[in-house]
């Protein structure tokens, strides 16, 4: 339990910082809450309560996160109980076979972790939220200078939560129902670091996640755990205009089968020729690629398709990124209208993924 909590906090603590205190985690022993683990890099903060800890004497100690994780990982296996003693800015860790002493920093210099606001805006199922994050986070921009696109837009409305991410070449949108919601729609942009941490938290024993926004920060709470982050400034593009309307042209296939065929067809692509041609014919999809001085590949997939023949071109990496986060046994639908229009991947009623095409000549 302690290793898990400190591991989560270490994900918040700065890896390298001019201020050593930001690379640390705080362990607070209180008679009321037990042991509280905190981390704060000034952008993202985390507070986790471990109520089952037996506190002999209240106190606080601040030590480097990476060192503490390394020690706990080593001694944790096969050890039921561990004794922690903090004094004079150091932490003593004792088990039956081991003793460690980690030198730390002055707790007075540790930045305060903001508390969860008095009122939550909405509540959502933890497993559902994790799935939404995993299906959108990968589509954020990586290039410097595109600040608003470096995060995921989170839209909260009455009874609904929507996450959208785009890098200008592909777009992922996930929607689900919530308990509650603001009377006035709220749109904020959340960074990738806090959402990655939230995905890990929601994947554990987090049946529901409460959400709130206050003073340019977003807060997430599950039981005794509170994660918060500064919001990203900027305007998100009008993404609804990018999502194509429903089309009768397309096919359904298990996500795993589609991914396997596409991955095989992309094996001989290069960075200079990173595209796969999709040739549609009656009941058949042929995926092919060709790269100078490398070779060519051709893979066939049986599909239920009765429309006119068509040839499309896409970057296979962009489609595979989406298929990786889908249930391989679950049927997904791929739709298109023409070779110059975006392709659309649909998984159930709550997820849409749009990818821009490439010139067929590049993948021919």
C-alpha cells in the first residue's frame, strides 16, 4: 500500500528541478487521517490518505521521491509491515532484515497542496474515465509551440463529460454520462501529465471520480486521494467541424483483426514513405505499402463491403494508435466518403476517432 502511494506521488514530483524540494514527497503522520502522502511540482499536486497506518507520534518528513521508491520497492516484497521514523529532516525505514536512512529537506519549504473545493461539479465512473483518457491522450500534439493542443479539452455539461484531443492530423473524442454537472457548460484544457496520473489512479480501487474546477485548476477526487493541476491556457479549435457526418461507405471488423492486417501492411514502410493504401472491393479490403529500396507488402482482409471500389491512403501509425486502445475482440466501424476526406473510426456510441488521409500516390 505504501509503495503504491509513494509510486503515484513520485509520478507527480519533478524528475529534475532547480528546487530540490520539488523532487520530494512529504509523509505526514496525523492522528486523524493516519499517514498522508503528498507531492507538488507547482503545476500538478497529489494528496493520498493511508488510513490503515498506525501512527505512534504525529510528524512530517520530506525526502527525495526516487530514493524512497527504490527502497520501498526493494524491501516491499515479502514484507507485511514497515516502520517509518522521521527526525531532523531524515527518514529511517526499518524491516526485520533491513535499515535505511534517507536524508531529506525542511518540511517548511514544501509547497502546500491545494484542497478539493467545497462542491464537486460532477462524478463519473472511474473505469469509464480511465478508458476515455486512454482513448484520447495519445492524440495530443507533441510539437513545441502548439500549447492548447498539448492537452486534452475536458467539457463538462449537465449529465455529460466529453474529452477531445487533436494534433491537427487526427482527432479523438470520447463522451460519457455523469452524475450531476454544471448548469453552465465548462470547457478547460488539461495537460497530459495529470491525465496520465489520473488514468493510473482510476485503474485502481476508484469506483467513482469527483471533478471540480476552481481558480484555473482542475481537481479530481476518489476517496482520500485528491489530484489537481493547473489548466492550460489557449483556445481549442472548432473540432466539431472536422468530424465527418455518418457515411454508408465503410466496414466493420474486430479491432484486433483490423490492427493485425494494418500492422503487417506497414512493416515495410519508412519515415519517408509512411503510408498504407487501402483498396476497397466487394467483400475485400487490400492493404498495401511500397517503399523504395525496402520492398512492398500486401495484406487482404475479408469485410462486408458492397459499395463501389475505392482507393484510400492513410498513415498506418495514426490508425494503429487508436486500435491499440480498443478491445481487440470488439467490432469497430471504419467509415469514409472519398479519398480526400478524413476517415472515421467508431467504437460504440461514445467514441469517435478521425484521421486525415495522405495522397494515394505516396502509398501506391
